[in-house]
């Protein structure tokens, strides 16, 4: 399963890349730190999954997701943020088909569990 990571913090990028390397079946195919770069990268490589930070420099993760959905890209998305995720973001995320929201402050355990689940579901043979 191919994944693009959209994260503007170099420190968090390194942490995420290290953790993602431990998920069997997951292949990081791109890394972006800002909104315009992320939109272009996701459109170009068409990954199966995007790990998307909400607050980017420059830009905002939900604007990335809106652009991706306008381009009719059905990519799966997990959102990651170190800010409190407000209800309005959750509601918009649901409309844009976000699989789950994760708080960086709570650690990466739940995120990694979700990644393992998504990869396993992706690799299951069709019923």
C-alpha cells in the first residue's frame, strides 16, 4: 500500500517515517510539507493512503483534502494534528471521507494500529 505523508515539521516527519517503516506492506512514496506541494504530489503519485497534518506551513490540510476530492481522487486519508481537533473540522472531515483523526499528543499507538488495519484491509482478497 502506497502512502504520502503531509507534515510540515521536519522532526515529526522523521518520527513518522521511522514508524511507518515498521508497518509491513506500507510504502512511503512521497513527503510534502505545505498545501500546494501536497496537492501536486497526491495528484501526481495517486497513493492509496495519505497521512495528513491539519496545520501546514503554508496552508491547511483540509484544503488539501478538498482539492484532492474535487479532483475525484478516492484516496484514503488519516488526519494527524497537534492541535485540538474542533468539531467543525471533524464534520468537514466526515464529509470528505476521512477515515480517522489522530492527536499527535496522544502518541502514535492508535495511529499505528489504524495503519496496520488499513493495510490489512487493503491487502485482503475481494469477497
